[in-house]
């Protein structure tokens, strides 16, 4: 059996599974799915209203994004395979609500400007004992980042690393993180489409390995009020003719003029970018000062409180290592839309040349409001309404998404926000804990 998978506008994974014998036909003609997947909210409610999605009528086709040759036999799950999917119109033409197409357009725009982008994810997740416990029961305890924290998880860790390798996902490292029962792994950098595909496959691989050992993985931005929260930090670099623009220059941290413009573009549009890359109700609950969760809009060099953390080149790692880490990124984001928003903001920066302020090397959460104002450091949107307004007010980022995707995205965000208004924070976080 082969499953075609795609993420919806909430970062929730959806799929269709076909017998392997039927895969050539599915690749050629697709599998029928409802148009309404574009307006499923996080809890599977359907939000009618965006153009062409006013009624239950309509059908589109799900096809393997990389064709039959892109199908990955799943390690540890005999008889099952995986493929990233894309949604096309019934006649095979592009469908305006297809999120993968949004990223493809931004990759093409970068190429037209003579630029190439690399991207890689750091994935944080909480590991709990299987079952619907409230609060969830941590799978392990131990000192943050310590090897003793993983004692008792040897079978899970060994299987996970082996499965990730066999599934073609290059991993830089895996370790116990800062939060209770929290782990992190880093995925090797790749072109944006491959990076997004690998993020989806990594999620499924982690979940399967966890269940095989009696655990349950939560990728939610904030699984509970007592948790540290999970970021899916998005690292990007931009190059021209193979030369990284984020190093080798005379700017701060070695930024070239174009590299500084790329970073300035991200900073300028960060409120709207965050509305796409960390869009959910749990996302804004996670956004707390002092938690490495980027509560304020600023950049810094190796500053882990910064929403945009510049990771400069070093003598040990070389010029190609320089990248920008976006902290306001998590599993509730559709990775294709998240990467498209980042690339779009960066490209606009290179085109428009906004001024890049000086880096901030402290934690602005410890400053007074007057000190933050004097340094031009503002709070990132802290409520769903503020996030919605930030996106609505930014024509660059809504232009990246396109009219149709923007309409659907805003509709599901409003539905989730309405649900959250009626419940306690604990109940809302519990409802979202295992959705991603």
C-alpha cells in the first residue's frame, strides 16, 4: 500500500492510500478528493465560504508530487510506502488552493533572480506514555540535554535513527531538549521543496517509532501549560552562483549587502510571516518571553531569544554554514506555505533594500517597555486576532500566498480562534495536542 500525504492549512497531515498495483494509475490520473480539504480546520470542521468552496460540491485530484519514483518504502512498516502529494484540478491543471504550488512559485522567483535557497528544520517534540492521560505522562525524566534523560528510550532512539536513515532523511543530531520529556532532531539542509517533504516524512517516522515502543509523540506548539513548547525552527540560507550571501561580507556577522537585505526583508515582514509559520492558537500561547520562543521582533547573532537568529560562518564549519534561524515556526504551519512566506519576504528584501537595524544581543523581555521602544523592538502578535490582522495588512505575504490560499487560510484560522474563545487554555491545548 502506498500513501499520498499532504498537509492542510493547519499543518495537519491528510492522506489517501492506494494498493501498490494501482500506483501507476494514481500517478497518471490522481485520486479524487474533496475541494473542502482546503477549509478543514484543525478539529476537522469545514469552513465554507472562500471562492469556489461555498458548498460541498466539487472534486479535485491528488497526485504523487514526485511521480512513482518518489515513493518511499517505509522502514519499520512492512508493506507500506509514502509519497508527498499535490492537488490539481479535475483536468490536471494547477489548482489555486494547492499549497505546494505556492512554494514552487517562490522557488521559481528566486531562480529568476539568480538565487538559490537551502532550508533545514530542527524538530522539537514531546514524548509521552501512550494513552489519553490528562495531563499527559512524560515518557522520561532527567537533566536537560543529558544522556541520562534517554535511559529507557534506547530501543526507541535506535529504531528512530535507523528508520529515518532508511527513509532517506539525513539527521544531524538527536538529543534530549530543555523541556520535560522533550526531544529534538535536526534534518539536513536541502532545497525548499525537499526540505518540506522531509519534514512531513520525519513526522510520520517519529510517530510510528514512538507508537511501536508504547509512546506517543506530540508536535504541538504547546502540548500543555506545563510544557516548554515545541518549535520547528526553520533555517534558511540564500546563495548566488553557489556563494552563500550570508557570509563573506563587511556587514555584521559577515553579512554581504544582499545577505543583509534578505535578513532585513524577513525582519520587516516578520509579523505576517509568523502568522503563517506559527499560526495556531497554541502558537501564540507558546510565544512567551524567556522561553526561547521569540516573543519580540528583532534579530541577533547567536541570540536564542531572537525571532531571527543569525548563525554566522565559522572557521571550523566554513562559509556555507551561515544561515538564519526563524524561531517563530512550529508544526501547526503548512511547511510549503511557511517556506514560501520566508522566501517571499527575503526576496522582497533583496529587491527593496530595507534598512537592517543593529543586532540585539540581550533578552528584550528583561527590558522596560520604554527601552524596547527606544530600540525599535516590538512584540510579535500575541493573540489570534493580532495574527490575523498582521497577515491581512501585509500585501507582500498575502501576495505570496495568493488570493485563494489566503482566503482559505484566514477562514480556518478564524474557526480555530472561535473554538478557543469558548474553552480554557488547558482544554484548548489538550484538543490540539496530537493533531499535528
